[in-house]
């Protein structure tokens, strides 16, 4: 008799635990909407940032624009070199030897 009660308790516990953790549809939709709003906000921020940068570049005269472009290229090149992972460098060197 004790075995039947233990098995019954285990089954009841197993059935109730997922019910507690499950979220309602409204909660899931609210999370999706929040994520979507966050994504859109990031997207609009990036667009505004690009626009502001372009406007700042346009305000400069031609020589300054050229210097800014060169500096941007140098910075991009420098950052690209610094962000390489050691293993990737190693693999590229080995491929170049072949």
C-alpha cells in the first residue's frame, strides 16, 4: 500500500511541476513584443547614428574629409588586425604554406 501511495505522489508531482513553470500566452507575447521593441529601438539608433556621422563629415571641407576617411581606414585596419584570434592566424599561415 505504501508503494502505491509513493507512485501516486510521484506521478502527481511530475504532472504539477511543468504546469507551474509554463507561461501563459499573454506573457510569451509580451516578451516577444518587448524584444521586438528593443530590436527596433537599436535599429533606429543605428540609423540616426549613421546620419549624424554623415552630416559631420559633410560639414568639413574636402581636405579634412579625405583626412577623416584615411584615419577611418587606418583605424579599421588596426582594429581588424587586433581582433584576430590566434588559432585563425595559425590556420591561415598553414594554408598559405601549401
